[in-house]
């Protein structure tokens, strides 16, 4: 399989998605909205700590610190939506995905299960006149290819 099979890139406006707004700076981790309320995947706090440590000069927040944490009882690795402000360069977004996100996901997968483990990740990139959404839903083993998709957005 190739990355195009598991990845979509779309442009949208603020009016198209409820609750989204431009970030002043940095990045934001956004929970999944459900009928039960907003839910963060179980490893979100760990990811936040790693991102803050790796990029201390980049404002990194959770959009709703009161949201509940969702336990995932499968081999899948589900990530929170990650939104990047206009002031975060595409190269930095790509670097964060390749150096932090991919390694973080790999650390959550049991040895030998990478081919069979599915990963779900959504990235929103603020642009001057709207947003780009990159959605990945596929094997963890192909996630590294996502950086090429991000770099094409330059």
C-alpha cells in the first residue's frame, strides 16, 4: 500500500467545522467529540509532555484540560487531533511528525505488531485564508511517509 491510500488532504474554512478557530501561535491538541463528551486518547498527556520537552519555545496546549481520557482496548494507536498555527512553518510540522509523533506511536506498539497496528491521526494546519486537514488512517508502518505529504503543502 502507499500513503495516498490511507491519507487525505483537504482544505476547509472555519464555517465548515464546529468549534475550530485560528490559533494565535504554537500547537493545540484537540479531543475527539462524542455523545458522551470530549475524549482524549489515553496517551495524550504523555505526548503533550514530550512535545513541550522537545520544543520548549513552541506554545503547546490541550484545548480542553477537563476532557475525559479514553482508554483504547485494541492494538490501534489513536492520536488526538493536532492543530498548528500559521506561525509554525511546514518544515517544523513535518519535523514534529517525523521526530516526535512517529516515534511516540512506535513506542506504543508491541514489538512485531507494527504491520498489523492501525494508526489514526488528524493534523490541522492554519493558513492565512482557511485550513488544511491531513487525515491518516492506516498501518503504523507507513506513517513515516506522512512527512512527504506534509512537505508538499509548502
